C-alpha cells in the first residue's frame, strides 16, 4: 500500500491564493503526493478538467520545479490517505504461502520450491515494470529521454537472482523496487524452519487461544501489569506462517492504531501490522534457536500506514501446554 496526501479542489484554491507567483493552472483539480516508507516524497500526480468537463491525468512535468517543491511543502494541508497496491497484496500472499523446512521433506526440495515460487512472483513484477517503462518511453518528450527509457527496458534482468543495486533506479521509477527487493532478499535467505505444533492441527484452535489468554492473565497482579503498563506487550503463537495474535495490551493497540477485535487471532504479517522482513526472519530464528532475544530493531505499520520503528525484546514461553512468543515493544528513534 502507498501512503499519500491528496490536495483537493478546495486545498488547491488555498494553495493558489498563498502562492500567486507560481501561476498554478486553474484547470488542475487534484494533486496527489506519494510517500515512501521513510516518509519522503516519491512521486506526484495530478488531475485536470478539460474544456469538455472531463477529468484527465495532467502532465506534472510542466508544473516546474518551484511549483512541485511548493506542492510538496504544502502537503500537510491536504488529506492523508492510503492507496491499495494490487501487486503488493499478491506478493505478500505468496510470501505467506512459501514452503518451510519442517523436517518432512529434504531441505533441497524445499529450497527449490521456494526459488520457483519467488521467480514466478518476480516474473509478474518484471512484466509490470516493462509495461510501465514502455508506456513512459512512448510518452517521452525528447529523444534523450526515449533512449534512457529504452535502455532501462533492455537492462531489466529476466531472473530474480540477477537483480542487484544497479537495477534499483529502474524499478524505483515505476514504484516496484520495494517489492522486488523483498523477493530478492527472500531468495538469499534460507527456508524458514517451522516448529511443529503438537496434535493434529498445526494452527492453534480458537479454544486453545482462549485458554492461553485465560492462563496467561490468570493472576490479578499479572492482569494489572499487562493492562496498565505503558509498554506494548503481545503474545502470539509461534512460527513464520502460524504466528497469530493471542493477546496484546492496550499500549500495543495504541502503538499500532488497531482494536483487539480487528487483530484477534489474525496472522501477524497478514494483519498488516508486522513486516515480513529479513529482520523478522532473524528474530524468529533466534527464538527457535535461543528461546529469545533483547533490544533488536524492527518495524511495525500503524493503521494510518505510518511505519513505526520499534525496539523488540522477546521470549518463548509455555502457556496452557503450548509454546508462545511473548514480545515487548518500545517505540525507537528514527536515527
């Protein structure tokens, strides 16, 4: 998903009155400023009303650098929104379904299946990138720009393992680098090791989750500490694919901008709160190997789409006869 700010007709009217020297076109009815995960502006789009009353995409290149910079500075006066990205939904769904090394199959077979799935996802993104770059090339205003985009089209590697930092700018130009980088990093990582749950079901049942909640907070002192602490706590089931929320406190809900009903029993990455990153995979490995870790940096996503840096400490604990991960999160500085 993309975080953006929308300057609508009324916001642009105020912008024009405050920036009369820019001669901003009256036909422009809407401007959208998109931001990356670090909050920096990445691109700007606009709509304009034609003489026939139809609303069409505007060529923002004719605004000029002074106008573009002024619009970016004026962005806080607009309305913050989040735009869904179909490509991103598909990629995250694939990452959630990647095979894991659970001991039932040879590791080489699991790694080969993972590589095939990741390459298939990359081929989808590769095709989307080619289409977008060709569209930009066809709309190029001068031969030099046309040649640059033709070179970009020719330079996109067909295989995921061939992607490196030299290709970053090509994918960034069409807003696909983040997804390509996730696939590239995932390919470089070994298969996640999934600890097998006891019993026939690998995922905890609703009854097991409710029993865990009851046992985890059975004492009044523990209940008060959990609920009143200003530090964010969460208890989840274990594993890369089966890590589901069992219990969180109010400080955690405040940190992520969610209600308990919204995330109760949800898979943590699929909920949109937890990032399925390389750093998370490392933290899960430490829980599997050492039973815990302390003071590791991570990121969670607020319901407003803001990426919140956090410091996480965790321990693997036994609750109601099952293993669960207990996490303590504190907001970290951006430095």
